[in-house]
C-alpha cells in the first residue's frame, strides 16, 4: 500500500466513475480508455472496479461456478425492463438494497442472466498500465481510506457516502457532461476563444459562405473536407493550407476538432486508427479541464453512463497532439493480460501451421444478442457468413497488390513499425481454411461454418493449450480477448462496423504495424 500512496500522492486526487459492469468487456475497455484520458487531463488517479462480470461459459455453468462466483449479473448491476421493454439501470436507492444479488426468479419475469464475477486483473495488464499513469482498484481505494475492501458495491456504481471517510467528493452530473447544445472537448484554446464574438473580415466571409452552403445560420458539427470544399474559391482563403485555414476558421468563430472516424454512420466501434478533423462553432465547446480542473475535492465523480453514441475518449480534441497522446495510450498502455497475449500468439502459430505457413485470414461474425435485436448483418447464418467469405476474396486481392507493388504503410498512429510479413509469406491458396471468431453457439450454425472452411477456436486450441492458460479460458469473454489477439496477427481481417470487438482488433492490428488496408469493417 505504501507504493500506492506514493503514486496517488503525485496527483490531485481520484477520478471515479459509475462503471457499466453489465456490459461486455470490449465496451468496458473503451470506457476505461476514456476514463484514463480524463484522469490524465485532470492529473487524478483513476479508480477502476476490482471485478467484472463474465457473460458466457464455454462449458456447463457448474464448471464455471467452480472457479468464480456465479450471479444474476442483471440483478447485480441493477438492470430491469422499462415500460417499453428496454433494459434500464435502477437508481441508487434500489442498488443499496441488500437483497440484490441473491438467487431467485427475476422480479420482471425474465429468465436469469447468469454471470460470473472475476477480478479485473485477469482482463488487462494492470502492472503495465500503472507504468503509464496512476491507477488503483476500488478495493485498494477503500483500503487506503481505512474502509473494508469487501464493501465494494457489486453494481459498479460509486458508493457516494459509503466510500467517504475524512474526505469529500464532487459529482459532475451526467446531464452536464455533454448536453445536446454543447460539444465536450479536452480543453479550450484561448487563441480560438477570443474570436467567438469578434469575427475578422475574412472570418465573416467564411461564415457567410458556410451559412449559405449549409442553408442555416446555426452551424453545428461539420466535416473538414466539406468545409474546405464549401470555402473553395474565396480569394482571401487558401483551403489547401491547413494551418492557414484553421486560423481563418478561428477568426470566423469556428474551431477545428480532432477525433476519429466511426463506422456505418455511428460511433459504436470505438477504434482510434482513422483520425479525422471536424469543424464546429467555438461557442459550443466546453473543455473538461476548464470545467472541473479547479475542483479541490479529493474525489471527482462523473455520474452515470457516457459511452453511447460518443467518439473514442467520450470527447473531441482541440489539438492534434492531444489526440495523438490518447491514441498512444490506447495502443500501447491499455494491454490485454500477458497470458491472453501468450495464448493468442500460440493460436496464430497453430493457424499458420494449418495453412502450410502461408498468410491466413480471420473474420469476426457478430451473432448472439445482435441476431435477437436485429442488429446482425443477416439473420440466417449462410448469407451472414457469405459476407465474410466475399470480403476475404477482396482481401486476397488487396494482399496480392501490396505484395507485388512493395507499397505498404502503417496506420496514422504513433510509435509503430511496419509489419513486413506481407512480403515474407506466400499468398493464401484456394481452399485454405480461415479463422472465424464468433459468439454464435448454435450447433447447426457452427457446423455450417466449418463446412465452409471456418476454423473455430475449439478447433485450434488444444487441452494442453488450455492447461497452459488456466481456468480463465472457461469464460467466453476471455476467449474473445484471446481471439482478438489472434485476429490482430492475420494477414487480412474482416469485422462488423457496429461491434467494439472489431474496433479493438483494428487497434491491436495498428499497434502491430499492419497495413490498414488489410483490416476492413463494414
């Protein structure tokens, strides 16, 4: 604990969240990434939950229950159906009910949502993360404050008064984080703020042209390339000079924002490998640092959930350098557990052997609850899998072009080196099997996938491999982490643009120096 005290002592205090433990790990991962960013901006120690809930067991439930406490995870986190049948989180008063977590029939009549509670250390490389920035677990926070570490709330919510002892906390209300009329950014730039109400002459020209092109005098978020095209032809403005154009926009009361491209028109994938610029009225911006860095309370709490429909980091950046720093943290600091990496590398080696040492292809087929919700690309397995195999045909052509041209490059991310395996390995051959990661568990569906050339994780990972890793491979969430590491090493990867599993895989591929053209999401 002394080392933790020293680590915390170098910061202003703690940054804490109401953690969304009912979500899968890849959703939790990008929420943690955003929280690491916020904590770094505010020079605070991030407090992570001490445990997470596994959503699936690769064997019978009693096998998994022998290694981790089995719970109804929806009751643990306080989820219930609202009047429209959607899942909502119950209020703090309900979460304090000691009956939550006890076995029994759900009060809403729905089937149990079985889960298993395991320490968060099995999901990420906590020692490595702590070399990058100060992080403690809730149980460690409680111990540091003379409180019982076993009193950590099962829901993942921050225990407001329950976690207080000789200290104070400040809560940033959820509705004040980024209401619809503002844009949350990392910090405001004085050089942009000065032009909010005092546009220059050329700034007025730019404003007038954009209002004309957009058909409104109330400008919102605009894409960088669209703005350039709209302003092209104004003699006083050189749209091909990025730095000069950014200054013109500032003088028009507009700010250039640095963020990331989504997929399928939404921001669910949360990958950081496609940087983009956007433009928005400077008056709409609210800086996280500007709003709460002056808080002196030891604990700063961001209330509620802030992950849906938001960009990676849950904010935009006002400088390219700040965005680059965040990308570096995501790619290099937030790492899977070392044993996850080890078994993922071993699986990739097995796959290489299956194809005679040639390049091999990998796809992620998101099924499971996405089929039930109507979010999957296809309801039936045959047309869904065909989308993957058709993408593989296009991917083989991409690999051939890169290999023959000798022209490969890394994604626009910091501190990576080009992976040159595309020149060292032979191209895939017709009939080679491919690796398929999927949450589909239907026997007939999986049989069909195998008949089309798919190798699934149980086909590749042996019992000896399982013994090498340990009991954690009983849980589907950890198996998916291993599969991400495996897919990050494939010559070509295809995934679903609404899945954070695919986003995490693209991030890992970028960190490995894979050419971005060899990873496609749709």
